[in-house]
C-alpha cells in the first residue's frame, strides 16, 4: 500500500507567506507532518507527497527522505540493537506535470497524479513492489491518528476502507482518509476528463456579422477542472456499510474559520507531535557525485 499526501492544488484563504499545508496544529507540529504520520500508522510501504518545486524545499526540510513505521519500533523495543529492526518508509516528492498546471491541478487531481506516478515508478522497477492500493491522508483535515492505527489490518487488507465523521466522507467534500485501487483511480481520472472539458456553442451574432467565420462561445468555463471540489471527483458506487469507519473526532482546517475552531477545541490540547524516532529530518546517503562538480 502506498500513501498519498496531496499538497499541490488551488490556494486557500489563509494568504500566509508559507504554503497552506504548513499550518501549525500543535507545538512544533505542522498539518502536512500529521498527514504523513497517518500514512506511517496505516502501514504504508512508501509515501508520495504531491507538491510542486516552489513549495518542495521547505516541506522536505520538515519531512526528510524517510519516516519509520511505528509498529517496527514497538516490535524492536526489547531487541539487542533496536534501530537495526526499524523499517524505513521512503518519502517521495512528486510535482504536478507542467501540462496540467493551471488546467486541472485541483487537490483531487493531486491524488490521481500521485497514484499514477507511484504505480508507474514502482512498476518500472519491479512488478513485485507495485502498490495494490493507495491510502490518502489530507493535510487540511485533523483527525485522531489512533483511529487509523487500530484499523491498520483492515486498511491494509484487499477491501476498501473509507473513514467518516457524523455520516460524511470524502464523497461529501470532507478531508477524511480513504483507500482506493488502481482501477478506481482510472474512474476518478475519467470523471475529471468528462466534467472538466469545456463545452461550446455557435455565437449567432458572430455568424451574422461574418458569415464566413464561425465563432464558438464557451458554455462552461475553460479548464474548470482546476476548481473541482472533492465531491465532484470522488464517488464510490458500491460503497458498503462495513467499509465505513467512524472517527472519534475530526476538524476541517481548509479555511481560517475551520482552523480557529480546531485551535479552540479540547482536542487541540491533547494533540502532540510524535517522537523524532518516527518522523524527523533525515537524508539518504548520496549514491554518487557529479564528476563535473567543483570541489574545494
């Protein structure tokens, strides 16, 4: 299972000098870090953060190149050399393709693009490491991570897992975690292609003024897919009740009012950053050095 953390998308209403996914939710704890932590507790083997090059350096400075599976830390507690048994989960940073920017690069497209790249890169290396399903964790929703940890086996199983809160899911526009397969990713992609294609009609006035030239008037705004909400893309036709899992609490922090509501809640007081043994800035050792690089 591969974890998808969508960051690239339309700007929210915060208007801060930093990116919207870097909002603080606790002391020394950012929203994008919490999304990655959810992927680690869910048991993801790889994590793909979808962010463009302009925002990638600062996000990578907080996340690093890998995290550690919390379950492997627990199992290695009484080992002679515990750190030797810690399972590293690589974090990859994927930009949106230039052909899609300012055209259909909504937050839902970040999920689809991230799943496509994760499948393409893994399949090019070996079919044995190709992800069978994907787990999405949003940086714009705050939930209880333990709700995901206690359902780790279910989330990693072949079945679908969709988290809800007060009867609402991602299909209702809420930033709640869910899983999907490669086949479902293709369905989501087709939805954006169908809904996001602009429709045109013949401009009768233009035809009258110039009968040798037909002018088309757009009925829908061109590149409207870049403004799609979550409920416009994500939809499960055969969603069953046993595939839905209730969250203990959840807050939508995609707006300033939502962030203020969370910061004034009781849940904010118990929110703490996990230990550095799970997630802190680390870099993989370089494989090689450019021979043309000047060294002092």
